[in-house]
């Protein structure tokens, strides 16, 4: 599950890494980023298409999506990659306001109610450990969410019922690393790993992220 300002293709390097390890049933949800309810329902529809166990992996806001949608019976575990993991009644926006990330000021709304990362600040905000060309493509193709989705609250968090794994990005500028640590700690994950990475760890550190997914797939 991708998050705000990205699409399913943000998982490209991790997908290839997992394919190389023998995983053949990989899916990447393309969330509309219009509301938590709509994104969760899109995810549930894809999960229901799978005849067998599903491990859900969410990056950034995608963590809120798997938290909301992960209660289906064939979901065996949840992996959070530099991700929001709200409790009931919490939202990504509320969590961010409690401990604002370094790049909060680089997010700007447009006249239609969508939030964007300023293009000239995208690399320093989202993916400072990617090349300039990779960051430019991400900046130009960013998928802006509706601002209202940032305030949508989780209703019944799946992490209270499912096994959890969490990856903290030490140099994250979109979610404060201490917020990631706090969310991870309260879920009592089976494993927490800290990676020397930006917010876009699944693109800059695909091997390390795949290591955690691999371990979770075996453990779940």
C-alpha cells in the first residue's frame, strides 16, 4: 500500500527484490487517496480477490489504510514501512501535529483541496537518499491526496488483532522518526527495525525493507 504523494510504482524496487527471492503472488494497490474509507475499501476488494493468506504492507499513509482494512480473515499480518499506525479515533494529520516532521512546511494545498509537496523541495522532503533524477520523477508524478483524507480517523485498528512488524526510517522528514517509534512501541511488534533511510525507504533501501517483509511472511 503506497501513501500520499506516490503511487503503487513507488514499490518498484522492493517488488523486484521480492520477486528475486521467489515471491510470485505480489500485488500493489493503487489507492485513490480521496478518503480513508474509500482507500480501505479499495484494499479490501483486492484482498478478497486472493484465495489464500495475505500479508499487508503499508508505507506512510498506507499504514493507516492497512490498519483500517486489515481485519479480513485471510490477512495474516501487517508490515508498517515508515508508516502511520493510528489507534481508534486517531488520524495521520492528528499524529503529525503532535510531533511535526521536518518537512511539514513544504506541504501546500491547491485551490481544489489537494495537498502537494512543493516540487523544488520534494527531494529534500521525501527522498533525500535517492538520486536527483529519481527524485525529480517522483516529484513530477506525485499523487496528491485530498486534504480532508489527512484528518480521517481509524475506527477499529487491525493491529490490535493481527501480528505486526515495523520499520523506522531514521532520517524521515515526512513522519517524525520519534512518532514512528512511538506508534511501533505501542503495537508490540514482533520485530522493529531502524534503517538509515529517508521516508522513501522502500525505494532507497529495498533490500532491507524486503528483509523485513520476508521475515514477516514467514512469521505470519
